[in-house]
C-alpha cells in the first residue's frame, strides 16, 4: 500500500482508496453507465455528503427521468380499460400495489435528484446552500443548471 496525494485537497491517502476520507472526492475514475448511475443515485439518495462528478450526476438524472417515464407508462397501461382519464380503476389488489410502487418511485426520485444536486454543487466548489436559489422563480433553476454543467474546479467547499 502506497500513499498518494489527493488531487482535490492535497491530503495523503492510500492508492487503494476509492475516495478521499477528508474531502470525500473520488480518487479513481470509475466507468459508469446508465444502469450503474441509476443504482448509484438510489444508493446515495439519503447521502448529502461528498461529491458527484458531472458524468455521474447527469447519467443518474437521465436514468431517473427514463425510469419515471416508464413508470408513467405502466400507470397508463393499468388505466387503459377506463375511459375517464381522471379516475383510476385498477384491477384488484395487484394493480393497486403496482400503482403504489410507481408513485413511491416517482416521488422518491425527487429526493435522489435533490441530494445528487447538492453533491454536484459541492463538486463544483460552491456552498450546498446554493440550491436555495431554486426558490427564486425564473432565475434559480437556470442558475442551478448552469452550475451543474460546470466542470470540477478542484476547490472544495468545506461545510
């Protein structure tokens, strides 16, 4: 085991470490695809610490978006026998359980994106409180998207 310097904060870490214990930045470039990004964003949904690089964040975002579209299609498939689009008539207990799982996924994905956005903002070097800009109509969301598209500037915000 050899010690190397963390490129983000300058701390000495093991060359076998996946992330720096001080700044929580990833020390290894991991290959990530759409499925692994989906699993990773859900496994870190309640974790507001650390960082998310740009690729991990956007692949996780789009994987959740695609899965929510799929969930919407499942709900509409369950409702296809009903002619009224504003009332849901599910066939039995199984249909209600599937509907409940779909709704839980849809609303749970908001938490996963929220925590991922905070980690992405921290990776760019801004305060996690930057996400409060989203409360300002017509200004906050474009500002947050602009920050999420930026590259890592290797300056960490110490919370």
